[in-house]
């Protein structure tokens, strides 16, 4: 008389899900997708920049006849050299931050806090500091207050504003004295020349990718 024994039933565990949720934020697919979209958007926009030789062509510089003429030149030159101008402003910002390492570290710390404590933190893992668990609303409030304090009540804000003003002044000075008569700008390019469209496009693309990869972020908001 033969007896059949059924194989033992093994408990099913969500080890894979637990392992994915226990990953550090920097190793999650959402964060990698965010960085990939930022990098791709910046690369695509930089590929549309004008030759730097056109930007610094000494034979094209002349004094504007009036203030209205200078304003018109700035508008036309910005439409044509948009990416170059934004690159110059970005370099001024980078130089200002590199010349002040403390402000750079504070700004990087603030950005890291937003990324790893809120945007890319797993929704099933509450933020725990000093033995206390913080809800998503409390975390958002702390980060918002910290951002206001860092930007408006420390030297970081004045440094960023000063660098932006210097960069914009350089752009306006170049645009006013660079005669745009030899520039050829088609209508399609002129339509897409909103202020800071380069940065806005990169940020919006990355935000869409991050939101798609981390649905919990939308639920938190």
C-alpha cells in the first residue's frame, strides 16, 4: 500500500518588494530616471546653442542709436543666442557658488533633503528623526520652512541673486551692443524663446519622469 506525500508548502513572502522598498533613494529606478531625463534634456538643449564665434564676433558690435534700439537688439539677440546666454548665466552661478564653498554645500544639502527625504523616499517608510516619525505633511512643512530660511535668511540667497544679476547684466550688455542684422532667425525659433525656457524645459521633463516613476509623490501632495 503506497502512500503519497504532498510536498511541503513554502510560505510566500514579498522579499522582492521588501528589497526594493529598502533600497536607498539614490539606487531606486525613479532617481536614476530623474537624473537620466535631466542629463538628456540638458544635452539636447546645449546641442542647439549657436557657435561661440558668432557671439564674440567683434565686427558685429556697435553702439545702439537709442534706448528703444538697445531694447530691440536685446530681444533679437536673446531669441538667437538664447542657449548661449543661459549658459553664460549658468557659468556665472557656478563660479559664484564654487567661490563660496559653504553656500554651495548648504544649497546641495537642501537639494539632497528635498530629493531623498521627500521626492524619492518610499511611501511606506516614514521619516524618522531623533526617535520620532514624521508624516508626509510634516516633512513637507519642515522642508518648505528650511528652504525659506536658507534662501532668504542666509548668504545663499544674496549670493544667488547677485550672481543672477551679474549674469543678466552681461547678457543685456552684449545684447544691446551686438548688432543683430546678420542673424537669421526663423519664426518657429522666435515662438519658442520664452525666458528661461531651457531651464524650464529640463525641469518639467524631469518632473514628469519623476512623477511617473514615483506615484506616491502625487499622493503626498
